[in-house]
C-alpha cells in the first residue's frame, strides 16, 4: 500500500536546515523547502542537519509534535499518513552576567542540548564586601533570589543578570552623662568606608574612658575633645565613652573689679597643674589656661611654659 504525504521544511525566525529522507530503503534525498510530495510503500526514514547556530524546534508527524532529544532529528523510521512538518529556529542561548560586583560560577553562556531542554546549574558569586540580591531576566524581569539556579525548558535566548549590593554594617555609639559623641546611636556604614565619631566633654568635665568594641582606646589625660575613626569598615562595631569631673569649685574666689569669680581646681589625686592648694587636708590643683582663653581670669601666673591665667569655674 502506497502513502502519499507532504514534507514541509519551514523556518521559525529565518533559520533553516536540510531534511534528508529515504523512501523504501532507497538513496537519500534532501529538501529545504515546504510542500515536497513523497510517496512510500513500506518505509520512510528521515534525519535533519540544521544550519550553523540553528536547531529543530518542532518535528510534527500527522500534526502531532514529536519528542526531541537533540538539536537535530536523528535517522528515524516514520510512518506518516498525511504530512511531516519540520521547523528550524536559532538555537537559544542563555547568557549569565555577574555585573560590576560579582561573577558567575558554572558554564556560561549555555545552550540546551535540544529545543525546550535545560541548562546546567550556575551560581552568582559576590565580590568581597557585596552580597547577592536577585536575578533579573531580559525577558521576564525578576526571576529569583536563590544565588544558584538551573534554567529549564529553554525556547528563547535570554540574558540573566545577577544583581549584587554592597554590604552595610552597624556602628553604634553611646555615651554617659556630661558629654556628647557625634553622631550618636546606630550608624549604617558601607563596606570599605570610614566612620568618624567626635567626642566632647561638657564644661568642667574631661573624657574618662573610650571603649571600642569593648577594649579601651588611649586618650591623652585631661582631654576634653577626641575623635575616633573606624577605617575600611568590614564588620559591626561599637564605641562608648564616659566622662569624669575635670574642674571643681573648692571655694577660691577672686574679685575682677565688679564681682567675685570662682576659680576652677582639679580634683585631688593625679594633678597636672603646677599650682597647688590645700583645703581641709586635701591638695587640689589650681587650673591654668592661656591668657586668651574664653574663661581666663585676670590673674596671671608665670610658669615654666610661659604666663598663664587662673581658670574661672
């Protein structure tokens, strides 16, 4: 019994290829055009050779699409009753991009082994100081937040970009009474950036302790101001500061021509002032400042480092 069928070779996007067929075990013939009439009695074999960069997208026998296992139809025995339609198309390519702040681990770019096939797994790897956020497809927009992905059922070329963001870390400052630290509280600092904190004691106080991540930082004795900078931040940090009394009023008064003024003294203990005074058995240091200081009194004292003024409380 003979069968009269039509072989149609067509393109899905301007692509093409060649279909080879053998009727009843005869020599191979070829076609690259639609509408070729074929008559066979007992057997019909076909196979395809797609042009470079092309593949078979659809292989239909009597309007029923056949399962593809490769980019071409292998030598296959078929028994159509009415038609064979083979459609060629450009082989889809999936390109993965790591963008400016990361890279891609895995095969890249990729083409499936057959139309509608799958890619192999790839992983988005962030550069140091960055983290993975999401994947963005040129065709479909946001397509996932797992850094490892396997794309399946590939039927179109696409570029899928890994989006990365810089890490940020919290640097937290705190302070006790009688002074300030600026900025105060939790600060968000990007990886590799610097963050400076400025410390200032209130009048009559000095910086007592500065702890960075729980460890003391050296501050010159008696300092009322100090700055600390975290450089090239790559982790969370803390900085805390306390203040201590630096100036006290022990009752020393001077007359400035209109009113009596109190003179500032150091608490007993380790004294820095060269001018000392005893009261009720306790030695205090009478504090001296430059003669142009805002709180300089009109009383001058000659010291080894020059003329100083008593400090008003």
